[in-house]
C-alpha cells in the first residue's frame, strides 16, 4: 500500500499530539496518589504479616512463654517504664532497672504473639525501640510505638 493518501495518513499518525495545559500536572498528581496508596499498602501488609506470624507461632508452638529481654539507652533518665499490650499499657507495672552505664533493662516471659510496646522515660516521654519494627504513627495514643513478634 502506497501513494499520496497513504503517505498523508502516516504523516498524520506520526505528528506529535499537543497536550492541554493541565495534562502534566494531572499525570504527576495521579502518580503521587499511587505512591501514597502503595505506602499505605506496604504498612498494612507489614502489620498483617507480623500478625500472621504471631498467630501461626501461637498455633504451632503451643502456649509456652519465651523470655524476652528489653533494653533501652536513656543516659539522663531517672526512670524508664515498659508499656504495651502485654501489661495493658500500665505506666507503673513494668519498671526497668538501670543496668551497665546508661542502659535500662528488664526480661519478661511473653507468650507467642505480636505485641505493641513503647518505653516511657521519666513518666512523660514516649519512645519507640530503635531496634524493633515501628507501628504506624497514628496507632494507640498518637505516640511512637514499636512492634514485637514473639515465636
């Protein structure tokens, strides 16, 4: 197939198509929305995975408790308390003892499962565990909270 009509059709199809003024802005906005949705799904899938690990560990491992050591560095603290799902977020029930140097420590027997927890420094300042996974920031009391899966 050739001829002037065919050449005209090919030239028309190869010509650039001008986009309207807001096209680029709309494309970028849609890409940004997709990124936000993807981040939310990543957080949700991480939490779901941790919960599934906890449920499977509980079913496969029975009801025995595992000794879990919590340690937190707080050089200027007068007290550090552990709060979490395992003690109903009680600010007074699980105080840590000052160990070597600036480290505060406690060892607890915990059953298999996934726990949310935080450290409470001097009864006021919440701190997530820098060595543990972090729960979404909008969870619980709006304070930093960590995740712990015990097998």
